[in-house]
C-alpha cells in the first residue's frame, strides 16, 4: 500500500506552472504507476483538514514548521549563508 507521499513526489516549479496557479492549476511530479483516482485521493490527504469550532468552519494548516535555535558556539547552517 502506497502512502500519499509515495504518490505525490514533489511540486513542479517552472514559469509555466507558476502562471497556471492563477487559474488554480497545480503541477506535481507523481509516481508513474499512479492513476487519476490515486492522485486525487493523495492530494486530498496531504491538504489541511477542515476543522469546525461551533458555527465557524476553518482549515487546519497543511504544513509543519520547525523553529531551531542554535547555541552560541555552534556552527551556522550553510543553507542560509547568503540570504541575510
């Protein structure tokens, strides 16, 4: 049994795919043996779930963030060297 993350490999980020987002069209790289039904179910699974609080209906976040604080004597993360 494949999980949703086995079916949806990664988003495709190109100029053409970014223009398609305005029309609510998204492009993903998917596993070759996956069919349309499996892809649809995987996307629905990966997206944030709806949450109800009384009469208000909202959506939970579909991503997870991690804030990391390094100690004073630790080495800086090289990925963020040129961004600051």
